[in-house]
C-alpha cells in the first residue's frame, strides 16, 4: 500500500466492501420470501394445465437434477403472475412435455464457481484491508511510514510564519553580535573571504534555562535569507537500532542540497552526551547517533555551506569531541540578564499589555535579580491576569510587584488555617531573621516579612532583595548571611525557651555556606588556601565511578571543627544582637501578628530606625552612562569586577565565591536573593 494513499478514499472502499455482501445477502433473503418453491409433481401438474407462462432452465453439466425458474398464472386471475422455482429430475419425457406446453422457455448454462469464490474470499479481503489501514497509520505516526524510519525529522522554516527578528531579542547584546556576524556572512560571503577568513562551522549557545537561546535561533531564522532547518535532539534517537545515525545523515544530505543553509539542533545534550562504557557497559544507540553527527560535522567529506547551530543548558555533559574547534568553533555564553538587560526585556513584554504609564519598570527590574527572560515574560503575564481579576483597566506597579513575589516565592495561601500558637511562633521566627539582618552591615537589604503561607510548604518568610547585581560575595557578606539564617531559630529559643523543626532549611543553608567557606573558597585561616572539595565528575558520565576524599581523617576532623567554629561564632553574635534588642523583637512580632505582611519601610518606621542609604540613584547614573561605554569597549564580568572597588569588600576578590554558583545557594531561590522561610 502506498504511503500517500488518501485516508478518506481508503475508508470509502472499506465501507463499500462491507456494505455490498450485506446488501446481496439481504436481497437474496427478501427474494427467498417472495419466490414460491414448487415440488416436482406440482410443476408437472401446472405444466399440463398450461399455467406455466415462462420458464428458465439452469443447466447443470453432469447432473440429472436441474433447477427451474419461471412464472405461472393464477387460477382466478390469469393475468396474475407468480414467480416460482423447482428442482426436478430432468428426463426426456419432461423435456417433451415442456416443449409442448411452454413455448417461452430459455436454457442457460449455470456457472457458480466465480460467485462462490468471491463470497468465500470477501471476508478475508476485508480483514486484510483493515489491517493494512491500521498498520499504515501506526507507521506514519511512529516514523513516517515503514520505509521512512531513517528520514530526517528536521523542519524547514515556513516563510509565511510570523518572523522573529533581532529587534525582538534584548538583554543579550554580546550574543546577538556573535550570531549577527554569521547572518552577515551568509548574505555577503565575499566580504568575509577577502582576507582569508572562514565562517565557523558550528555555533553552540550555552546558558541557563529561559535565557533566550531558542529565541535567538528564531531571530537568526527570521533574519537569514537562507533555508533554515530546525530539529530537537530527542528526534534523532528511536527504539530501532541505526535510526538515529540514519536521520543525521539524511538531515545533512538535505542541508547540502539547499546550501548555504542553517541547521538548528535544540537541546543537543539529549544526543551529544559523552560516550562511556561505565555502568551497564555495552553499546548505546545514542553513541552511534553521536558518531554520525561528529563525522557529518567534520569528517573526510567536505561540509561546505552548512552551518550548525545548537543550544543546551548542560554543556558539562557534552562529549569533548563535539566541542572541539572544527565542529563547534564558537561557543556563545548566554547568561542571566543584568539590571539593564532585565529593564529592556520588561519593556519589550510590557508593550504587549495595557500598562500604566506611571508604573516604573526600573523598580521592577531592580527587584528581579537572577530572573531569566522567561521569568520576566511570565511576570508580565501574571501581572496582566492579576489586573484582570481585579477588574482594572491597566496594569500598575502593585500588580507587577505582587506577580514578582508570586513568580519567585509562590502564591499566598490565605485560605490555609493555622492555630494561634503556630502563628505566634512563625511571627517571632521571621522577626528574628529580619531584625538580625537590619543590624548586619553587609546583609542583603530587607524587602518584606510575611506570616502568610506561600508556596508548597512555608508558613512564613523573610524576603531580602539586593539593590544591584553582584558578581562576587565577600567573606563578610557570607558571615552576615549565616547570622541572618541563625536569627530565626535563636529568636524561638529566647522567647519560648524551646526550639522547633521549622528552622531545618536555615540550618542546612548556614552549614552549607560555612563548609564551602572552609573547603572550597579558602576563607579559613587554619585550613589555608587549599581546595578540599575536589573536582567531582558526574558518576553517570563514566568519569568518576568511584569517589574518595583527597584528605585523611585528621584533616576531615579539622574541617568539621572549622565549620563548627564559624557557626558557633555567628550564633553568639546573633545572641548578642537579639538580647540587646529584645524589645524591638517583641514589638515587631506583635505588629506582624496584627498586619501579617510588612514591607521594609514599615519595619524601619515601626522600630524607629534609619533605613540604609539606597544605591538607586547611583544605578540610574550608571544606566545612563552605560550605553555610551558599550560603544567604546566591551568588557567581561570578571574585568568589571576587578576594576570596580564595590565589587567586593574582601581584600582579595578571588577568595570570594561567584554568586552565580548555583551550588552555593541553599534556600536562595535566585543568585543574590535571600529567602528565609519557616516551615
């Protein structure tokens, strides 16, 4: 059966073949009820009386018994003709009698072989057609037909679709410059070849989820005036052996026919993982697909005119052979947007909704460090939905801030019932976090305190937001952060003379930071400038099947003691702060029980304390100067941090951890964001 056989036509023939036998059987059954069957003696009597007006003899070769069909007239009404049939012993006397009394007779040679054969084969034929129809549909859904498993699933961009251009991509200017160069090469290849330069064969876009890798690929497709193929890494591998490698070869063959062209592979880590013979051993179908991809990208056969774009958020699991120059010559790091990037992204998405002109997007951008482009788009959408629920005509700043808190920390669950004892315990716990943070010079500024449950498991939370993006965290900042973690548990202990399990995440977070300070960041004088954490590989990559520490038991004991000293010192420091300001702790907790949620301005006004100086004005000046500086020079984050005196208050910035290190953040939802919750 042809793969392109129309479904409607096939269904028509199947229904027709099912209907015809039933129609024939029904007709025969109805005819059987109307035709009268005569015995041999009755037929001879009617024949002698002259009532047989018409007769048809079905001659059966080699048989003495013949079947007769015809009509006879009625007794009272000769004009009434009644059909009949009869089986008689056909003799010479009967033949003479028929010739004498029935002038209208007809002899026909009967042939029942073909109808009988058709009736016997018809059910089988119908069954075969049904099975073929089901099988063809299954093959098309699984792999485009039984003989097309190895065909590429890459889709060529439809020119009629809505195009995404580089003007729609903001917040990742350096990445845009790198890919714009490729688009310009495709449009003007002679301009780049005049000095002997070659365009990269492959470009790998690397970055956290939601930072705009796929959006940038869509913009390339919209700007480039060449064929653009897109495919997902998971589309290569199937349950059948050899399908993935065949699809890779077919994809590049199609690309070479349309050269110059672009091929975009999204989530390439699903097919480009490192090859290994570790747990389980044996040969993997994914490895065969990867080998085919390596050969097609840079093998003996020239691959001119085909540029491969790929995106991944797991570059650590990719095979080294895939990352080498000649295959992916250029790797573009797409990081989380900075303040100006977030502001530009918010402005782009705000154009799609009815935004209040008085809503200052700079305030929202300052309050969203660590947000990706996808998070910011979700924030704007949630704000629009919230304004709709409130029956507002425009989306204002309150809706934007409420949506930010919802995206970051979860939705408020005001319907959850909590008894008064737990509410009072939660209020003192969160008040302890907030009060300690207010007396720690290097702590992240307070944003909000709430005892309303948020998210999946938190009864209350103290939220801190940085005023600017941070590249490094100093030792003093880390110690203050540990102190704020301890503030909630110690407030419980001082007020209720007992402790609960609500501080489990605070304990985990403080311990994790203290251990990294000793083992990884070299912030312990006793342990020195040594890394005790070691470089660990993923066990499922086959690179680190057995793990062992690089130090002995005595060193491990010294590490534990140093971690304990950091925690104990912070504990005593927090005890002094809370003991000295016990009246402020009680006042804040009682007010929090009444209001349930308080922002930073309300907390400082309540305690009659002066808020720390804001850096918003300096940020605004920097934002105005930044576009002019970008035109003159491009600097990396590390160079900016090294030249800026505010990058870190540590004597050596190399000792400070990178705030983008996700392993540093225990309960920190985003880099630079503090979230102290009571569970």
